[in-house]
């Protein structure tokens, strides 16, 4: 018998898988070395509005430094922190990947939100942001922390299990974790107040992705189908802030029609992502 030839692997799929595993590796590094960056930056934001509400001058702190640093980093490189370095975003990715694997193994398909519902629910994070900032301004910042799922998450990853006083926050966290199994980037898309801030920031054009739609095959849609935030490049101009720089659209494109704004990079190269991750991690550790 002649040995059966192996079917050649799809190059686009191979690129996507390679980038996916590298991104998981980067997420693990940040999760182990800098898991509290989100909490620190968000505390800085809450402190600013609390000071405004009390009519007091803003006291500069490490929390404020983290917030300013992430804002500047996002303006330069887009929402790289959200896609590669946020501990809560990483947990959401891992839960969703496990859920997809379990569904495939058990052949039980869990319900998924339709795209129209996703686009509507993405506005909820701005409502969450407005509510949190209003409560801090009115002097209820303590209540925000008391009922925040991130507070419980931060306590758990730091080994603090004294959670008796955080009943509502535990319920919120469990609900979010369940949502992460059903919808990719559930918290990031729908409820993350810091993600809402980052999505509103202006981003320098050097690393913005663009799509050569004229060269795309009819009815392809591979980039949008594989986008965790349902973004369609060159059409959703008002939603470009949703992009979390995961690079999956570039990695899956069968014709390499996606590149950065000035065409210098395709967007799925690993070295720029690793370089940005190294710079961000160094800054976080120094702080």
C-alpha cells in the first residue's frame, strides 16, 4: 500500500493558530506578573471623579500613574492592553476556549447571542461607565468597590478568600463568568467600564488596521466571522474603538488583504505584538 499523503495545512489557519498560542502565552505572563493593572488603573479613574465630587485637588498616586500610562499606551498602539495583557480579559478568553472545546467534545451547542443583540449590548459598557463615575462623583465610591466583580476577582487571585461581605459582587462575578462561556469577550464587550474609556480614545493611525475590500472574494467575511467583537473593517468606522488588537482578522484572511494604515505591517506579525508586550510589562513592573 502506498502511504496516504497528508493534506496540506491551510496557511491562514496555521498563522491564526500560531498567533493564538503566542497571545495565550503573553496573557499568562501578564496574569502571573501584573494581574492587578486593571484594578489599579480603574481605581485611578474612580479617585479622579471622587476628588471632583468632593471639591478637593487630585492627589497623584500609583493608581493615577497606571491610568495615565495605559491611556497613553492605548493612544499609541490601540487597545493592546485589552487584547493581550488584561487579566480579566485573559480569563474570559480561556473560559470561552474551554467552552468551545467542551461543546465540540460533547456535541452540545450552547446558545449564542445574535450579532444584532451583540451590537446593541456593546453600548451597555458606556452606561456602566457613566453609572460608576456618577456614583464616585456623588461620594459612593466605596459602594462601587463593595459590589464590583473585579474586587472579588482581585481578592481571589491574591489568595484572599474573606468574601462574606461581598455577596452582590460574587453574584455579579459568577454571572459574568457564565456569560464568558457563552459569548466571546462577554465582559469586555458589554460591561467593562475601563474598556469603554479605551474605546473612546483617539488612536494614532500608525497601527490601525485597514482592509482592501476590493480584493476580497465575494461573500467571504472571514475577518468579521472571526472577530471577537463583531467588527467589520472599513465599514464600522464609528466602532473602530472596539478593536482589541487580537490580530485574528489579519491571521485568518485568505488573501492577506488586511494591513496597518500605512501598509508597513500586515497586522499578524508576532514581533510587534511581543515588542509592545515587553515594553508594557517593563513599565508595569517598574511601577
